[in-house]
C-alpha cells in the first residue's frame, strides 16, 4: 500500500528534478531522459508502425536497434537502418522538455503520471502528425 509520506517524497523529488531541468541542469535532463526513454520508445514505435514508408525486410528500424543496445545487444542484421523512428523519439523528448515545466505535483500527481498523460494525449499525436506531414492534419 502507498504511504502518503512516500508519495509526498516522490512528488517533492519530482518537483526538484523539474526545477533543475528548468534551470538548465543537463544532468537532471539526462536523468529524465533515462527515466522515460522506454515510454518514449514505446510511443515512437506505436506511431511509426502505422506511418512507416519502408517495407519490412528492406530496412531495420532504428527504434528496435536502440532498444537492443539499451539491453546490451546488437541487431547485427546488415540491413540499412531507418532513422525516422529515432527522429520521432527525439521529437517526443523535445516536446516533453517544453511541457514538463508545467508540472506542479498538484493533488500528489507524480511526474510519471504527468508524462504518461502527455504521451497518450490526442494533442501530442496531432502535433506529431503535423510535424511529420505538415499542416494537413
């Protein structure tokens, strides 16, 4: 069971991290990226699968390559690597960096809840479509 003190401590730590990021602390940003990389990879893959212009077998997905590298493995396919998914991954973190300054911890909301809500918002997906294809969306 969650103890109120432990949740309050987590919120305080989250607020401290965001304060450091807002102050330009690159180490804090690296901690944030490390903490939420798997979620950003998941969302990048989810969006890119239905929007990939390459046929499977012709290119190796850069997102899969990054996931394997994070697990200490190597793809070793010999195929050229598509980096459009990685562009999306970077775009997602650019968006998160712009938006996390709005995190307040209100009602003991954890940073992870805040980030998950952003990543799963329709607005972020539409912004991604506009970034990828232009203003047709």
